[in-house]
């Protein structure tokens, strides 16, 4: 009998928790949609390479900082501030992320995605570099890289 009388309360608790989580998610989505200035810190990276055994990946610590200013998702424009100075880039807002794309005329393409999901009080993010050169130089991107970290909305 106890199960029948407590079951509605348990179900109500689950429904309220889900509604609270959906409301918090909607607030993050809205904040991300309205963001005009974000800063990102990436602390872990994966580097891809090809060898005799085929494709392989190596993970290691990283220190990469990026900023995104003048973000206008309606127009699809933004400016990235990174290690190579500022540059105009493309931005696309979807229902589950804010994407930034930078395509270079000499081949590489960089993409950053910021998710409306929190990690340590900031938003989870990933930055990818599609680049490959025959010679690998320390300190330069010469193989595909993917960075993991968090971003903060500054505005």
C-alpha cells in the first residue's frame, strides 16, 4: 500500500526536476544566442597522425586561448581573437550549439563549437584544426588537432 501512495509523489518529483533542468537549459540556450563576446580556454588536445599502422591519435595538455567578439548570429558574422591576431569568421547558431568557422585561403580550416552545457560554471567547447603539412614543426599546427575546454560569455 505504501508503494501506491508514494508513487505519485516520486513521479511528481521527477517531473519537477525535469522541468527545472529544461528551464535551465533554455536559459543557457538564450544566453548563448544573445552572446556578443566570449572567451575560451582549451586545456586538453588530441593530435592525429598517420604512420605505418594507419591513423593514430595522441592526447596531451594544451594552452590555447581564443576570444570571439562582435558575434552576430543573425548575420552570421564574428571576429576571432587568437594567437594569429584578429580575423573575420563565420558564425552559425543552431538549437544545440554556437559554431564558429574560419577558412584560410591557403588550405586550413578551423572550427569552434560552444555547447549550452556547463562545465565548472562555464560552457563546454571544442576547437578543431583541419590542417596537414609534410613536415612537422614544434609549436605549429602541422597535423589535425582537436582541443577541449570551456568558454565564458563576457557581455
